[in-house]
C-alpha cells in the first residue's frame, strides 16, 4: 500500500485508496465530479477516483 496523504481526508472504508484507521487517502491527488448535471449540494458531488476494494 502507498503512503497516506494527510492532505486528502477520506472516511470511505470500501475504497482501495483509503488507508485503514487513518481516514486518509493514499493517492497523490483525486478527481471530484458531480453525480447530477448541476451540483446544488454536497450530496451531488463524489470522488471520481474511488475504486472499490477487491
């Protein structure tokens, strides 16, 4: 596993880039996208770098 990136906080335990117990991402950077055509709230945004644990 890669080193944690303290600049990217993450609590999604099912993502392969999440460092267990640290609530940090292991990626150098992430991409954030919209789940709708026009974001109107936090719920409309998502981490496009998410990858499900295998």
